[in-house]
């Protein structure tokens, strides 16, 4: 029972992390595309500013996935 | 926290009749078990100095990077003309890319000469350590061992084959790299502003006193969270791709076992596993490049934040 709950928790947590990261990356991509469409000459700066936020976001999502994996590995 | 799952003992796999994808996947990404290291070394001050596979790969990659880069640069410095020739071109593209997109926007001109070597070393080392995972050296060696060499259970070759080849997929390795960034951040702030002023720069001056009670703990926590996030990002990304490829490949054996015939496994392999694994391997090439870039970019950003503390 406890093991089943651990597996369920890890699975649900993984799904939630993916949903959150997907929403965040989607917003970032939309913002970047709009920004470049409005101001094509500033593409380099816009991409640079987006990259940093993207990588920080990705780090949080990866952290969530690592903790989900730890639930599975340390379930006993 | 920094524990790495130990590889299962190979005998258990050989003796076990049922195929266990979990053990197989962990065995392919984790370090060699401490009970069977590659080279036995004594324990000093409670630290077991034995060389495991990740340490071995770390040294191999570091030595390769050092020899190749030094040779290239030495040859370039010694030649008459300033136009690079041969493989030096590739190195120059990489160095220029890092200089233009990572160092110059983040670290001010005055300090960039001091920190460029560190950032470039990070980039080249992490890139090469990541790329080793894309080359199936140890899988080919394993095949050769199985069909040609027949090395014994305790032979060096057998111990070398087991475990993951990606040193940067180990949390301990990336934690060490992130620690270098952490120390470099403090050093950069200290050199630019002096020791006391660097710590004062962490919080903006001239705020009401109650705000500092909230702000100072937050800044201290974020100071330690940054290297922690660097550690986790690199290691988890490098391990994650391998786990995904192995899990998808495992479907072949899972289906073959489920239906009791190898035909089912071969079918799912042709239709599903192999195309998807090839696609994920393609993504892995991008991930390898991006993660090396991200680590260097964030290191440069943190160093730049300590230098250009404009509160």
C-alpha cells in the first residue's frame, strides 16, 4: 500500500511538474515570438533575455523530476 | 542528498530469470559499486579513494581536453600567420561564441580577462564530458567482451564496462563544479568591491529595518540555492536522457517476455522503440550542447552579479 502510494505520488508529481514547465515555456516562447515580430532588430537581446529565464525554469522542472525519481528509488 | 544509486551487482542480473528494466537502467547510468571499484586505493581520513568509473571518465576526459586544447593552442601560437588552420577553427568558433554570448554581456570588460579562462574551461570540459555519453564506447567494448575477449568476472575490462560513462551525470561531479562557481562568485565580488563590501552588496542599502529581517535570510538561502540548482540541472539532464533511451529500448524485452515470443519484442522494436530511441538520441545531441552552455552562462551570470552589484 505504502509503495503504491509512493509510485502514485511520484507519477502525479512528475505530471504536475511537466504541466507547470510546459505552461511556463509556452508563455516564454509566445512572448519571445511576439517581441521579435514587433522589433526584429532586437532579436539578439530578446533571445538573450529569454534564455536565462528559460534555463532557470528548466532547472526548477528538473529538480521536481529528480525528487520524483528519488521517491521511487527510496520508496522502501 | 548527494547519494548516487549504486549499480546492482551483475550476478543478480545474470541469475535473475525475469527481465528487470529498473535494475538494467540504473546499472547503465550509475557509478560502479564501491565494493568493486576499478582501482583499489586505501581509505584516507575516512574517505575511500578508490577509483570508480565516473572518476576514471573524469580523468580521461580532463586529460584528453587538456592535451588536445594545449596542443592546438601551442601550435597556433607558434605559427607565423594569424589565420587558424585545421581543428583550431572549431576551437576558435567555440571560444568566440562563448566570449560574445556569455562573457561580454554578463561580466564587465574590466574583469572579463580574469574570468574568461574559468568560463571557457567549464564549457569545454562539460561539453566533452557530456559528449562521451553519446559515443557507445563501452557498449561496443561490452559486445566485444561477450563474444571475443571473454574477460573474467573480476577482470579490469569487465569492471570498466559496467556503470554509466557520463561523469557529469553524477551529482558529486556536478556538485564539485558548482562549488567552483560558488567560490568564484565570492572571489569575484571580493576582488571587485573588497571583502566587507561584497557581503553588503547582497542586499540593497537604505531600506527600512524590518525589511532586512526578511531580505537577509532570503539572500543567504538564494546564495546556496544557485549552486544547488546548477548541480541538479546538469546531472539530472545528463542522466535523464539516458534513462529515457534505456526505458524505451526496454520495451522490446518487456513485450517479448509478456507475450512469450521474441516476435512481439522485435515488432515493438521496429515499430516503436528504435525510431523513438533514435529521435531521443538526436535530442540528446542538442541537450549536451545546451547544458554545457547553460552551466557556463549561469556561472558567468552569477560572477557578473557579484561584480556589477548595482543596488
